[in-house]
């Protein structure tokens, strides 16, 4: 009642709502927010300091091992990147199983991705709050103060953070989020491409496990080109110099073709060591091991990846491994 409000005000008990908890009547209209509020916010930050985050879902391959005992067949991915495209926060994947068997023995703290279990494989408020605190700590260590733009949602609690300013985009705004402008779609395209090139016969394995999928998603996130991210932010109006230019959804450049490698490598006319060199006998040649089969190569790569999963001291090690794996695939594909 009114007497209770007056009592609270008299004794300083009336609390203030955080920006995220304003009533609908207090929220600016979508047009006013996009035309006046947002540009004022963006002018205070460089593009590298403007981040947007959101969720998207991907399907797991049918029958993939390691999905746990539940029947869920999807993962929710939390994506976050800055407006310059210079920083992509490592993926946070949310699935059904709290303790997937395929993740046992993996040094999860050193992976280029992270995995959590959520209700129906969906992001929850506690999981998002955990991610926010980790993101804030990462910015604090870098000495950066950043703006984080995100949609208002029950799974997105507002937190007062030391180095991250959270701003919720009005749900009715005509400005689509940068992730919806092509970033999430490009990630999914790279993920599907990597799923399709999974070669069970050569790898000596069946369907990719959840662990395999998490690595493929990390690789796909790395495939998303910084220029595409920057153009999606501009198309959404989420940069200080945003213009009306249309976003280009061209996928990230692929690996160099064999012809490009040959053209950019050694000259075609370079002398090679063909046949037996002078002074070399047949016995020395017999000691040379035979060329391994593709299955042996993939098994060796699987062994190396498992070693890194158990012993890696930095997520950066996996970037070098991913590049090696891509190079082997390019050679095997001819």
C-alpha cells in the first residue's frame, strides 16, 4: 500500500532497479533507441570495444556417441564477438548431458571451447551469469572496458560488472542483431561443411562424437572471417560509423588449392631428387618406411589430438593442430 512505500522512503529502504529491470513504460521506443540512444552509446567506444552476444542452436549428428543418456540432439552455442572482428570469444556450448563420457580425461580448462549442461540443452540464467563473470574477468586482465549489446531475455540477467557495460537492445527494434545478420549462419555453414567431410572409412571411426563436434564447432568459429563480422555489425548499425551498406555474406576464404600452393611454393622447374642418388644402395632404400595410408594418418592425428586434450597447457595449441588437420584433409582430398 501507499503507507508502506512512504515508510520505506522515510527509512531509505526503497531500492533502485537496475537498467535491465525498467518497466515497459520506462523503456524508450525502438525508433528513439535506434536513432538517439544507440549512437550516443557507440560514440564512447572504439569498434574493438563494442561486443554483441547471443545464442544459436546446432544439431548433433544422428547417433553421435557421447551425447549422454538423454534424447537431446542439439547444442546451444553462446557466440560473442566485437565490432571490428578482431576478437571472437571462445564458444560456450550447452548440451543435455552433465557428464558426457567422451569428455572424461579431457583437460577442459585448456580447450578452445567450453561445455556446460543446461535444461533441455538451453542456456539458463545461472549459466549466462557464469559466462558474464568470466567474460568480465577476461576484459579486466586485458585492461579493457567494453560495451556488451544483447537481447533482453529471461536467461540474460543484468549484472553490475567492473569492465563490461551491459546494454539490452529493445526487443521491438528494427535493427537485427549482428549475429542474425549472417555471423551465426556463416558459422553453421562452416560446421556443416566440416561434418560432411568427416570420412569414417579413412578415420576408422563411426559418427563423430560430441567431443569431435565441439572441436569442429571451434574450427568453424575460427573460419568466420573478421571482415564478415565487421560488415554484419555495420549492417546492424552497431558501429560508430555504421552506414546503410548491405552486408556481404561471402563465406570465409577456404584453404589454398593444390595449384595455389604449387604456384606460391617452390618453382615448378626446381630440380628434385628423383631415383637413387649417387652412392646410395638398394639396402638404404629398403630401410625407408612405406608411405602411410590415409587411415593411418587420421589415426595418428586422432592420437595427437587426444594427447593435446589431456596434456595441453594452452587453448592456442589447438589452433596449430586445426591448421595441420585442415592441411592433411586438403592433401587427402586431392
